[in-house]
């Protein structure tokens, strides 16, 4: 049995270590992703496929914008160029443009493994070169002899617009950007340099400068695209990690639910297996200690029987508390609610605690606000709550101390039960531990007070099932006060004329109705 327990302990330890390792790895991964998200100056990855997709998508979205621009340029150029030449050029520009659109559509429809092949980039580069040459052909169209210098300015403006448009379309692929803009810039610069006028030299210099500017702008757009793609990749990676963490969490939850189910079955089985021999132990030990069948001439035997009976009672209480908490946590504890006077339950519990309080010369004071209506609650659960709180108060109150029990209305129309003692109190940092299952404060450990540490956990669970509130106030040397309250919805025939009294401000002498002192 001991070896089995040790093996189970080692298995649990290894499982906890694995879970802790996964949590640390997950935290490290998320930290790295966040650091990359906050550091865009890191070296960018190529993202070739993503940039090719952006290039093709931009071309497809501009399928109708480019012909519209070409139509506007052609319509204005009729002022200086023969319509025949303009019509032929317009047909060429439409063909090269729609060739690029068809190529982009083919790329989008291609399988993923084919998109990664390099010939697609070559097709895009060749298509953009033809597209740029078709625009460059516009600047080579013969103009009429009577054309003014306004045609030169129109050429330069058209160059700037088309180069800017191609920069926006081809920025994600630098080779395509040069192929679509450089032919136009070279042709326009050459045509300007054939004239000896200063204005033509100036426009030629500006054309070269514009080409350099838009090339730099294209590089910046490429960096922005890489940054955006890197952020997107990091976001997708983070989403995958979060989904993995969620899957691990769901798996851990399923394991916890399975373990909880196994625990409930184990407790149900063990309760039956333990209670059967325990009832015999309690029954026979009680007969022996009470000397029902005759006097026991050896006092030690009678003392042993009393110890056996006391230990059995303690074990039975422990089993009952564990089973109660287990049923509540599993959601199997049902409330059998009925109308009852809260004060009657508290008074009955005080009577039951009278013997224990007399043994320590502790005075029990019961304070009641008059005119309290009934509440809708489970009498057994409320009795268990009050008994647990009174038992704790009597247990930790020193000899000759006082325990004050108050019942009254709350500010929102509900009812409360306050149990306050003048015991040693609980340090503030130990209160969360005391409220946990099997948790005990340092004073209980030092004084070796008997108990399992389940009382307050059961009290909180039962009060939560009644939609009530639980609060614990304590300071070292000033005692402890526990207040449990039921909501207004559980008060029957609520009387608004009842005056509310703050339980924390009343003294033991206020509204003292009963005193059970030893």
C-alpha cells in the first residue's frame, strides 16, 4: 500500500513538472513573439510568396483604373498627336495591361506548390517590362509640327503620374518596379536632351530625379510591406500558440474533471467501507466506556475505550466533512428549502454548543433584532453553517472568554448572522489560508487544536448555494468576527420598517436577549 502511494505521488510530481515546463515554454514563446512585434528594426525575412501575392492582388484590383488613366491621356493627346497613332498606342497599352491582369489571375488560381516556383517572378518581370515599354512608346509618338511647349509639359506630367502609379503597383517586387518605370524615364530624358533649351535640360534632370525618388519610395514601400507581413506572421504564430495553450488547458480541464469524478467515486466507496467498521467501533467502544454489560475493574481499559470512542467520533466527523465538501464541489448537494426563522436555528445551535462552552467557561450571548420575518432556506444547511462557526469560535476562544451571536437585517433587506469571539485573532496574511480547504492558521497549528480545516470551506460553499455572502474580519489580539448573510430574495414578507443595525458596531451589551454562561 505504501509503495502504491509513493508511485502515485511520483506520477503526480512528474505530471506537475511537465505542466510547469509547458507553461514556462509557452510564456517564453509569447515573450519572444511580443518582443519581435515591438522591434520592427529586426532583419526582415523575404516573404517571397506573400509579396508576389500582394503584387498580383494589386494588379487585379487596378484592372479598370489603368485603362481609365490611359483613356484620359489618349483623349488629351489628340490635341498634339494624330488620332491614328493614339488609337494604335491605346490598343497596345490595353493588351499589355490585360496580359498582366491575366497573368495575375493565373498566379492566384495556381496551386501553392506552383506559386513557389521562380518562373512566376520572371513572368511578372517580363510582363512589367512590356507594360513599361508600351508606356514609353507613348512618348515616342510623332507630334504635329504646330505643337506648342505645352505638349512637353504634358509629357513630363504624364511621366510623373504613370511612374507613381507603377511604383504603387510594383513596389513589392523591385525588379518589376524597375522594368515598368525605367524605360519611360530613359525615353523621356532622351527626348528632352535632344533639345538645347534650358527648360528641356531642366525637365530631363527632374525626370531622372523623379525616377530616383520613386525608386527610393518603392524601397520604403517594400520595407513597409515586409514589416506588415512580419507582423502578420508573428500574429499568426501567436494565435497558434494561444490555440495550443487553449488545447492544453482544455485537456487539463478534462483530466481534472476525470480526476474529480474518480475522487467522488473513491470517496463514495470509501465512505461505505469506512463507516461499516467505524459504526461497530463506535458502538462497542461506547458500550465498554459506559460499562453497559458490567463494571470494568481496570481503569486503564475504560480510559482506552473512551479514547477509542473519541477517536472514532473524530474520524466519523472527518469523513462526513470530506463527503459534504465533495458533494458540494461536484454539484450533487441539493437544498431542501422551507420557510424558517433564522433566529430559531441559531438558538438551537447555541443550545447544542452549551456543553462545550461550559467546559471552557465561555459565555455565549445571543442578540436578536425584533420583528424578523422567515427566510426561505435549507434548515440543515443553515444549522451546519452556524454550528461550524460556533464550534470554531468556542474552540479558539480562551477560557473565560465571550462569544457574541447576532441575528438581524442587512442594509439591502436580507438577514445576517454574526458570530464574534474575543480569541487570539488571525493575522491578515493567514486569512486566505484559513479560508482554503484543509487550511489552518498558525495558532491552530501551535495549539494543536483538533480539526480538518474544512469547516469554513463548507460554510462558504453552503452560503454560496443560498446566493448569500460570507465575510471574515480578524486582527491579532482583537478576536475574529464571521458574518454570513442571506439576500433579500430569500426573505419572506420583507418588512421595510425593520431598522438595520451594523453588526460590526454593536457591543455585547446591546440588544442582549439571552445569555448562556458557565
